[in-house]
């Protein structure tokens, strides 16, 4: 999966999502890649692994955008960890 494909998944769930930096006011979603890894064979990358952090900043207890993001990641078969930071 490319970064453009990942962006399309996140933006489909939250059209206002931004790369790296958010608006800072109200509820917003950001995403940032923070690590690249993969498998190498014959001095080439044979598998590419990107670790991308998606943050949803909200004060809404049952934010429907969170559900939309997790549903979009599930539908695209993207593996993820969910962490709730209070």
C-alpha cells in the first residue's frame, strides 16, 4: 500500500484529516508516517512496511469519526493498534 492509498482511506473516513499537523481547534484528525521497515532479499526491498500514526483529537465521547476510521481500516485490511489516551 502506498502513502497515497493510505491517505485515501483516512480522508474517506474524515474528509478534513490532514497530514502531520492539525487545525488545533475543535475535533480533528491527523496522520503521520513515523517508521519504514520491511524485508530485504537480493539487496532489494521485497516487502515494504510503513508504520503510520493516526490521531483523532476530540472531546466527543462517542465520536462517529473514530468509528468511521476504524471501519475504513478494517475494510482495507490494514492492521492497527488502538490506543485511547485521556
